[in-house]
C-alpha cells in the first residue's frame, strides 16, 4: 500500500474499529483531516468516499461524515423445511479441497505479515518456558493418556465459571476439537448408525460421518434458535436415531445461540429417546456477551459428550482440545491411547501456565469486543450491497451465514472468487443433501483492513455480475 | 546416594559403560583405587564385590578385577510352532494398564531428575526459535493436512541415505507412529478383515486390531530372523489375509533384524497374495550398526505403507511421526484431515531445523554407541542370574526379550515387581492368544546406574523365589 489516500483510509478504518468514533458519531471534518494529516482536500475526499462506498461511513449534507449506525437490517436466512431420510454421507473431493482452505476462516487466501498479538506472544513464552523446564529423562516418557493433570485442572476451573462442574478426571486431552468429535463418535456409535446433525451444519462433522460409515439425518437449524426441535421430534419418531451432534453456542455456520428453553427440551428428547448427545462447544469462548453455559450442565443422565478446544478462541496451531465423555469416557480415553498414545507434555504445561496466570481469561475478554466490532463492520458493509441478501447476526463465533439471491451458485462462485484472491465457504459444504446452494459462510475473524474490504467489494461485484 | 562405596560403584559403572576399561580389560587395582579416591580398602572391596554380584566385573585370583567379557551366552528364546486360526482381538484392562506404564521403556517407574542430554537441549532450542518466529496471523491458520513441507523434505533426505527414495509429497505427518499405524489400518482394511501380525508382536498393534474390529492371526517370529516365512506362507494358504504388519528392523519385543533374503521372500508373498504390508519402521534409527534399508525400498507394487516417528530415536514427547501410504496415501491423508485437521506448524518447523543442521544425525550416531553398551551391560548382568534363561541379543532397538523357566508367570511377576519399584513388560502383552506367559521384555533404553542395577537384582531375587 503506497498512496496517501490509502494511508488515511486505513487510519480511519482502524479508528472506527477501535471505536475512537462511536457508531453514529461524527468523523473529524474534511478541513481537520487535511490539516492534521497534511493532505490535500482531494486526497481526504477520496478516502472518505471509498469508506462510504463500503457502507462504513455516511455523508450527511452540511454536517460531514458519520460512522454508519443504521441498525443493520439483517433478515435471517431461510431455514429448510423438508427433512430427508437418513443416508450414508459422501463428500466430493472438491468439497474436501474447499474445506482445507476455508478452515482458516479468512477472506484472504494467505497469512499476513505483521506483529503477533500480545496474548499470543505471552502464550508462546509460556510454552518456551515449559520446554526449558524439561529435565533428566522426561523426554523418554509418554504423557499419561488422559493428558496433563495441571491443564485438565485449568480447564475444569474455566468450566466451573460457566455453571459446569467437572473434575479433571472427567476430562481427556485431545489433538483439537475435531479429534475429540472423532473419538466421541467412534466410542459411542457403530457403522450404519443414524446420527442427527444440524442443517446447515459443520462440514467437519459431516466428513467424520462419511469416514466412519455412519448415516446422517439433517435437522433444520435457524440462525436465531438453532436446531428446530419440532422437526427433531418428528425425526426421532420416524427413524431410530443413535446420536445427535449439536453446537448450542454459536454453531457454525448458523451462528445460533440455542435458547434455554430449547436446551431443556433437547435434553428431554435425548432422555426419552436414549440418545448420545455430542456437544461441539468450540465457539463458546468467542461469545460477545457472557459465555453461555454448556448443554452438558443440564445433563442428568450422563449422556452428553462435550468436545472443545482452543483453536477458535486462542490459536489454531496448538492442536489441543478436550473431551468429557460421560458414560463413554473410559472407552474414549482408551481409544485415544490406542490411536495416538499421548499428547505432548511440555505443550500442555505451557498452555496450562498461560491459563493459570489469567492470561487466557484476559485474552478472551479483549477478543470479545474486537469480534463484536468486526461483526458490526461486516454487517455494515453487507448492508450497502445492492442485491437482496439475508444474513445472520450472531452474538458469538467468527462468521455470518449469508443467503444470496436464488440464481447464485456459491460453489462456482467459490472458484471464481478464489481466482480474484477471495476465499468464501460455499453453502453446500454444510449439508449432506446438497442444500444451501445460494448460501455462504463469511468470516469476521480478522480485523477489517483495506485488503479485506477490497476483497469484500470484489466479491460483491462478482455476485452482482452473476445474479 | 550417600555412601562412599556407592559413589565409587557409580564411578566404576560409568567407566565401564564409557569403555574407559574395555570388556576383558583390567580395572585399576584395589591399592590404586584406595589412593586415587582416598578410600579405605574395605570401601573399595565393597564396591567391587557389588559389581561382581551384578556380573559386570569378575575377580581373577592374584590378578585383580576385570570387566566381564565372556561372550555372553544368549540362547535365543523359543519360537512358537503352532498357529491359531484368525480371531477377533480382545485385550483386558490389566493389559491396558501395563501398556501405559511400560511404554516408558524403563525398569524404574518414574522419570529421573538430572540434566537433559545435550541433543535434547538443542532440539528444544530449535522448537523455541520456531515459536518466536510466528508472526502476523499465522496462529489463525491450520497447517496443511500433509504437514510442514520443510519437515517432509528433511525426512525424505534422511530416507534417501537408507536407499529409499521418497518425495515429500509421498509423506504425511502424523501424531507419532501409533497414529500412523492407526491411519494405515483404517485406510486399508475393513471391520472383520484378517491381519497377520508377528508373534510375539507389538501390543500397540494388537490394541489397534481390537479397536478397529479386525481379526488377528499370529505368525511366529524369532529374535534372529523375524517373521517365520514358512509359517506365514501356510497362513496365507489357509486363510484369506488382507494385511500384514511387520517391523523388519528390530521389532519389539523380538529385536530381530529381518535378513535381506527374507525381505525379498516376504515381498514376493505379498505380491502373490495381494497383501497390504504395513511396515513399522520406528526402531530403524536405533540400529547399533548401519541403519538398515526399509522393506519399503523393495516395494515394486506400491503396497507397503511405511509408518515411523522420532519417539524411540529422539523424544517421546514430540508426538511427531509420518506415514508413506503407497496406493492408500490419499485416503490416509484425508483421514488425518478429518480426524485431526492438522499438526502443529511451529513444532514441525523446530524439528525440521534440528534435522536440517545435522543435529539429528549427530544424535543418532552418538546414541548408537550408548545403546550398544547398555545392551552389553544388561546381557552381562543377566548372564550372572542363577536360573536358566534365554535372551535375545538384538543389534538395535531398546529392549531384550527374555524367556524364564516355565513355572514363572510374568503377569503376576509384573505386579509383584511393581510393588518393589521395578517395571517389566510381561510376555502375554505381546500375543492375542495369551502366549509367552514365562517371557518378558526388558529395556536397556536408559543408562545403567546403581538404582537400575539394584532394580535388576531385586527382580532376579523375586524370580528365583517364584521359580
């Protein structure tokens, strides 16, 4: 980036994101900006007009420029109503390739340079110190299969703040949440069993069903309520369902936070139909408000297997997750031992130290505000798109769920967008019946800078041209 | 350790292990030791007699004390001759508990204090540096499913020194060798398939068969030749075998290095019967001599899946392994993605740097001599045991295979030894038909110091009392 208007644009953008100027607040006047930054009026106007085009600021005649604050009209995406019979899950190679790229949760295809955030530097220091504490013949020993006791203790303390009382003995450390989900399914289900999933639902789960030879049945899930429990009850009456995988806190891609009453009803259904409930809790710590209690806190019959990790709330490169396996816990721990022996001890100790000194809690608190602002910026930008779209407004997580006009096929859009350096996650990835062809998941995990806003604008142009 | 005779004993022990005095060589005289170390004659005698009792030195009348060098009579343990039909594998909880403890490969139950070996300090520095190189939003990206390219490059270079030409694209990084074996079996076999294993064979593999619902058939394996190929040919004629898991380089527990002719014959059988061959290569780098070529180097039909890791040759706490999946490679990589998403990038980079600067090669070279000396010390000590034993004499690996007199039951011996602070790995762990009740695996992975030699002596006393 070299032009002066771009530098100003970047500075204004950052100020808006840091709420130096509140939503609805007035930006410095053109004259003020000219003199403060020693820029020509044309340069200042250029920057402001670009931000206006992105929907982030608006000009009010004779008053100046204001940070956009229209309560963005987010009409929630439609929810499917028909339910298909359980079926074996197959996933194409194209989807697999997309899954790889989109797991990064970024509109841009490659990592950016720049400084590591402060909390990540602290985390890495903790891990480095744990490495330097290794002594004697420690390195010739495997960690115990359940994982490091101190880390499990910290996770239990963190859980207790959310109304979930768990002992370290009820936790088993895994290589991330996907690994936890895999162990949970492998321990509780057998080939051919029917597993209910949310629709739209996380593609990683659908892939697991495919690999384990399980059948999937899709239960419609809305972006405000989560799983449709009327529909789920129908499913349970019509078919023998063994397990259900649900993400009550900011499910990807719907972003829904399941309301308390729905949680109680889900657990009642699970008890009545003797279901294994696998709770994917990975997004809970990204809550913009209070971190919600897990469904597991309502589990009176020891049937909820909770799976989580630090990949979404801290770092994807740690590869550390955990599972609390209810009545299947012993088998899960056995499976972990047999398929992997152990996790790395020093890494767990480093993360445990990071949590113990309060750095993780601080990090989550700081991130919360950042993520909410990033979501708001994205919704503002989307509000200025010319075509008719519906979009979720999640209160946590890292992405919105977007419904485009019917003719748009997001699978082909994916390839065309990638050519232009924009990564989207197309809707069909989130379904085993090929639904959501005109939907996509769009990430707000990263700060909005010029390059990302321009990627967004390129995407809008592409869609307009198709639609 | 506080007594002066113990200090002298330790000093002599170390000298013997470092070959300051060659096997068969004379130790300093009692008078020399008294004056060199300012000790009384009684103290010096005490230390020498203890070493003599351990079989490490011998007194020759009027000549002094000599380092034991009798060409230790290692009569190889017997090899089973009967072959049982394929059967589902079940493993008891007791065995699972033992498996946990014995994976540490130490006679003593807990890690020891002291300094970390030099090469481990270097390794940890490399990992620390890789951590500090993280920048920008690296932490928000998952590594590619195949694993870090630079690490795969290093592994390919290492492989090429052993006559195996592999490209980085043919390698997939895993969480250790056990994880690689799991992926290999899951990708190439289906529930109910028959898998041939060595007998005695690695318990981790037997556990995997149990968990994946595979049937096992045991092929007798001797400590000098490895798998008995006449027996294997019989098995192949009588039953439909899908895959065979073999560890041609220093298999645990037999320690055998499969001779070149046997390797060729094994591959011919595999080609004729269209077998999946899963090669567990984890001990190759512990060779006391030249590192042998892998079986994979003879694979002309793309049917050998090679699995390995750095756990035995470098550190068990890294949790880094690899698999080269032959015609099943794509499916293996897919399974890794689906069950775990990715491996930690910074960790792989650290290990890759460690290999690239030659530190790994240096480490393996140094370790080679140490391990041979430790094996020799163990064989010497065992030669002085009063009961009739047979023991393997491996040219690599970390353990010997020991056959005790018939009445000894090593499963109950395990529990009694543990009470006295000694860990053994009982024979039945290495069989799915409960064979090897009077055998055990004994480790020489750690330097022999007083505490380990005393543990060995306690074990001999226990066995004598039982037998």
